[in-house]
C-alpha cells in the first residue's frame, strides 16, 4: 500500500482552487468559503502528525474541509432562534415585558427586494452572454439547471475535475463582470 506524504508548504498552490470549488458549491459565499479553506489548512497543520499516509494529501484535506463545512452549518443552525428583542413597555392599560424572536422570514420580501433580485438575474444573464460560450453553457447546465455532474460531463465530453475548473472560471468571469457592470 503506497504511503503518501504531506508537504504543507505547497498546499496553497496545489489545492486552494480545488478546495475553493468544493466549498463554494456547498456554502455559496466566497468569504465563508475562503474562511473555511483557511481553517482547513490550519487544522491540517495542527494535525499533520496524525496523518498516516493512507490517503492522498488532497483527499485528506477535503475530509478536513468537509468537517469544517458541517461545523459551519451546525453553528448557523444552533444560532437560529437565539436572537431576540426584549422590550419593557408601559402604556395606560398595560405594563410588562414583551419578547420577540428575530428569525428571518423568507416570505417577508419588499418590492425593492424583488426588483433588486430581478435586476441581478438580468445582470447575470447579460454577463453569461459575455463570457466564454462553452463555460457559460456548462455553468448554466450545472448551476442554474441543477443538472447532474455525470450528465454535464457526458454532454460536453469533459472529466468531472475539468467540469469544476470550468465552473470556477465561469464564476470568476461572472464575478468580474458583475462587479464591473452591476455593483
């Protein structure tokens, strides 16, 4: 059985893009994804003495990242419902405490929110027309249409790892386009 070795000095260069693609699909927030990757590298450094060499370095880092993503969602879910507002009130008829839990209501959207979402959607579609045609088609099929990875790979005759590289490039191009044209 081959024994794999760790080389933390090359992790950022070798694995940051791959880890970012893995994380961004799962958390859908660039800042959170970058934070999770940083935490993954730090955890890897702290536990490198426990690495037994049975898995490849990238596989080992992905397993750490998976746990970081799970911890991230556990933390978010444990905080739901904990935010609250207490108001002491006194009027002519009543006196006492009033407690209101502050939980986001997904149905509480204003006309301004709807307009902004529509404008963003239109901006994304315009930017998709401006990036590499193949990248845009793959991005639409995988991300917008939620097609299965295997189906996308088969249709475009690409490997799964190539798919994620293309998705990353499309996202990067879209982000640059949106930053330039929408924000």
